[in-house]
C-alpha cells in the first residue's frame, strides 16, 4: 500500500508578501486566499478564504489583515482567529490595486486606477473620495508623524500629499520624469521610485528633496533598511537602499553620494526572456530584521531569502512549480523540470531549492538520471549532460546539438562507464 510522504502544493504565485509583527509568519496573496506560512519551516499553516473572488491587494496591522477582492469588497480579518470582523463595499468602478491603513486616524484607504476612497473604521462609512481628473493612481501609503498624510503616486510623474481629514492636496512633488509606482517610508525619509530609473529621497515633515539616486537599469522594486542591518559592510553614513533590477541582481546602495556597495546575481535570465518577463522577475521584497533576512518573491512564485550577515542567499524556496513535466529521485532530493528553462534540485520536506541548473535557453521538457549522470532535453533543441562533482554539485560537462525540434524524451545507460 502506497502512502503519501510529501505533498508539495502551490501556496504562492508571485503575489504580495508581508511579514507578521513577530516575524514568525509570512502572509502571501495567492489567488483568492491569504496564505499563512510558517517562516521557519516554509510550511503552509492555513488560508484565509471568504469566497471564490480573487484577491487584488491586502495590508496588515498586528493581528489584523485588510483584504480587497475583485468584486470591490474589503474584509477585515483577525488572521490568528481566522474570522472576519467587518466588511464593506467600496464602490470602486475598477479593480482595487492597493490598500493602506492609518492606525492613528482609524482610516482605510483603497486605491484603484480612477481614484482613492477613505473609509472610517470608527464611523463605519466612507469619508472622502480623492480623484485627479487628468491622471491615474499607482500606489498609496500613509505617513504617520506629527500630522497624518496620505501619499499617492500617480501616472503624471507626480507624488501628491493629501490631508486625509480635509481631502485636500497638501503638496505636490514633481522631481520624477517618469511614472512613480512605488513608495517607501523609513523613519524620517520618504523614498519614491519611478520609471525614469530614479529614486527620490525626501525629508519629513516638510517633504524637502534630499537627493535623487539615478540608476542605469530598470528597477522592479526596492526597500530601505537601516545602515546597521548589514554588519559586514561596517559603518555606513546613510540608510541602505536595496534594489532589485531586471538584470536579475540585488544591489545595495548608499546615497550622498549615490554609490553601489554590494551586488549579487540572483537570476541568470535565458536569452529568450523578453522585456515583459524581465520586468516582473522580482515583484515584492521585505525585511525580517530579527532574523537578519531579506525575503522576496518572484514572478515564478519562488521565495528567496538573502542573509544580511553573510551577504549570500540562505534559502531558495520553490512555492509554485507550475506544470511539472518530469522528476527523478536523487537520494532524499528531487530533480524537477517544470515550465521553466531551469532544472531544480529540491528538498521535498522543506521545499528548499538546493541547486538551480541553468544553461538551457528555453523550457526543459525531460530528464533522466542514472545515479551519476543527469541528462536534460529542452525546447531549445539541445540536450545537456550534467555530472556530480566531489561536493555533490551538478556541473554541465557537454551540450548535445543537432536536433531540429524540441527534445521531448531522453534516456541514459545504467552502465557507469
């Protein structure tokens, strides 16, 4: 009788990720659910699911989660008790793309491309609707200091500061020459990222421009961490800006002046990768300060952990294999080919990817492993031979060419010679 020992289920698909305030759990948006993941074991604990409507955004505050679904409904969850404590219909005409919560004012802001709606959790009704006639909204965030402001990024290359009590524009920041699509607040600074490959740094509470960081590649997303987060880098005068670019690199920057102080390649992009694929390679990132980790999700639904003490990748968790074409056992590990040009070696218990084999230029369709030699076939009309070295790491030893169509099946001899 056969019994299931491991079950690898998809619990992420490249959606938003957030961390609980105690950093013990990750909250991941996946289709119509919020997945609660044990951050240490990378195991799915449970899901928050109300109906079949896909979720479009969420935000958290301690044990409270606010979710927005495609049917314009916002729900308030106590995620530890797994219960809905409140819900309301927003009235947006287009999908909600972002949520923000102000603890001081007890407000929830929801944004779609055509406008922002403010909802009072105390009064249980909408207080204001914010619209700009000639542009659309990309992102929002609350700044809670001496005064509470709602900061919005718009498609006219502008960042607008709203007073949420009066719904009036307090200030307009016009330093960017491209659309602004991400906002980050770190202590007394606000950072804005635009399609002009620039991050503008503003000082609060007066929102005075401190500096502009200009890059020479498109940046997917970024986060800002205190300078003492990276012990190997020593004393750094400014906060550190971590950027994730379309070339597959994680880079650490200081500003005043702008300088790249560390870089590591996360991905090797296939030559067939187009601009759309590259643009969405790394989608979301967050800092887990107590664990000394930066976690980020990719368009493939992977979770990658960067150790800030060793400045290296500590874990590579495959949380969504998509279509699995073939797999082989290697001791206690799985060799898997799925809908990708990469071959993964997995620990099925933790779903940690111990090795990624790159080199094929299109989707890998098949593999065979005889205990020493691994052969893979791909849509790029080639086969590759990989051998285990003395450290049990696969090395590509040769590439077979000559096929004029995708290689759909391979087989190796069991003869060790």
